[in-house]
C-alpha cells in the first residue's frame, strides 16, 4: 500500500486531535476557543439587527437546501464538461461520496457524544445567552441537545476532499469556501461549537477519508457501481455515442 505511512499519520492526527479536546473536558485551549467565539457572536446578536437577521435567515431549515445547491453547482460545473462515460463515472463518484458519508456517520453513532450546543450549555450554566429564534421571532436553529460532531461540517468536508482527490486544488478551494460559509451560521447562532467542526468533523474525516481516498477504496467502489449500472442507461450511452 503506497500511502500506508500517510494514512497512519493522518489516523494518528485524527485521534490526537480528538483526545486533545476530549481529555481536558470543559477546560484548556479548545474550551477557551469555543467560549470566546460563542460570546463574540452572541454579543453581536444584541448589538446589530442586521447581523441578527443574517444569522436568523441562514439558520432556517430551507437554507440547508442552498448549501446543497452550491455543492450541486460545483459538481455540475465539472460534470457538464464530461463525455457520456465521464458523466456516468461522476454519478458513481457521487454515490461513493454518499456511502462515505454513511460510514462517517457510523463513527458519530459509535462515539455517541451527548454534547449540548453552546447556547444550551451556557444557558444551563446561568449565563445570559441571547437566542436568535427569540430575538427574531423566526424558527432559526440555535439550540441542540447533541451537537458533536457537526454533521453539516462532516458531510461538507467529505465533498471537498472528494473533489480535491479527483479534480484538484481549484475544485477543493471552491468546495472549502462552501464548507466555511455554510458551517459558520450554526456557530454564530450557538447551535454548534467551533470544535464540533474543527475537532469532531475533522477528526472523523482524518480517519475515514484517509482510508477511502489514499487507498484504491474509492476507485474500487466507483468501479463496482459502474459494473452494476442499470442496462437501460448503458444502452442510452451507446445510442448517444452513435
């Protein structure tokens, strides 16, 4: 296995990253970072109506569709330039990404971390916490009983690194911008901590994606999907090429 050393190093980094957050508990560098970021944005909610409604609208459920559409747009920008076989291959790659997300989710279920969101945690600690949903009157997501790891961030990172693996740096930078823009609203509202993404999503993906993308695993899954491609579509491919 050509990349075994890299894989083991990335796995070690993922585990070390998780333990650096988990072992100190509610103290240490990560907690201070989480706390500082949460109260920075939480204070802004009471100081700026424009910021409040920006955070509110970006934390409404329909806004999740916008993130999906941006990812779909990036994916389509590469898909449309492919020939028929290339398009079929990209669809198989998309299915492989979804399977990878399912695998990553199993780590989340295995960890079974019941971590209250920043807004809930500091409210329970007796702090005066501003709630986006209460201030705006909109059903914005600003509260969670279990926020670790951040599913949004985890799935967006999977998309980004698949695009990097198969389409290079430019595709990665576009995808990374989507990760930043669509992960930040949950942090600004207090529905997630910074470490839900920077530690939780990142550490899981260090492990899962290293084995998926630095080995032939993703290529193997894609090839298997193509082998079992519905015959109807294969006939359509042939007729299109004629």
